[in-house]
C-alpha cells in the first residue's frame, strides 16, 4: 500500500513539475514556442518537449532530465547515464545511445517544492548534446573508453576518478550499486564546467 502511495505521489509531483516547467519555458524562451510531447514512442527516443523557432523552420528535440531525488537541494553536478542493469544484463544508457533523437538536454536542478503541491523555483540548464559528446571525445571520453573501465568499477559502489577528467572541476564516474536496483553507472559532470566551455547555458 505504501509503495503504491509513493508511486502515485511521485507521478503527481512529476505532473506538477511539467506544469511548472511549462510556465518557465513560456516566460524565458525568446524567439521560440514550445510543445510538450505526450507520445510515449517519442519520449522513449529522448523527446519530451519541442522548441520551435517563431520565424525559421527549426525544431529542436528536448529531453528533460530532473533531479527529483534531490528536491529542495542545489547540486553543482548532473548525472549522465552511461550504463544500467535490466534483468541482470547491462544496457546502454541515454548519453551515447544513437537511437535517441535528442538535440538538447533540459537539466532541471535546484528544484524547490512546498507541500502539499507547489513548486516554487528551479534551475534549467540547456545542454547541446552533440557539442557535449564531441567535446568529451576531444578529451578521450567516449563510450568505448568508458566501457573499458566498467569491468573494474561496476562491482564497487561510489565515485571513481577518470584520468581524462579533473575530478574536482570537471567530472568523474559514479556507480550506484547499493541504492538503486538498476545499478546505473553515470558520468557526473559539473554544470559550471559545461557552461564555461559553451556546451550549455542557463535558461533559468
């Protein structure tokens, strides 16, 4: 009963967050309109929202990623999924998945929520997916290089430094072996690092 209640509560909070994000997009987007995607097939391909230019025939596919595990907290980093387990088998995460149509990630952080049903503020950072992957490639960080490290880190929960990245200023790998059933391996990147290298910009 408790699990069902929590699940329903989580869905309620996600729906409320979508409404709140729509108001943020509506007030902050310049030269673009937005359209929320409800088609599950498109969502599975990494498309939650469409940004459409007012004058040019340009549409960008936006994948929203929200730090819902850290409500009322402001983390300086974000987790980009590299790998996870499903039925005991390793699956490819969304960052390097070539089947995803995503143009930009809309990273939702510093989400503040007042009970019972009100979001008060958040930060939205738009990350250019193609630029991010290309930049990581120049630093020697790609799907192959990370997979080569997975065998040595998957069995150990926690933070794992990478020779390609400065752990304090740029990023590192993190294995969630003990607290999540999917045991995801994430590339943790600092948001300011992404902004400084013009891979991202703050919308809100």
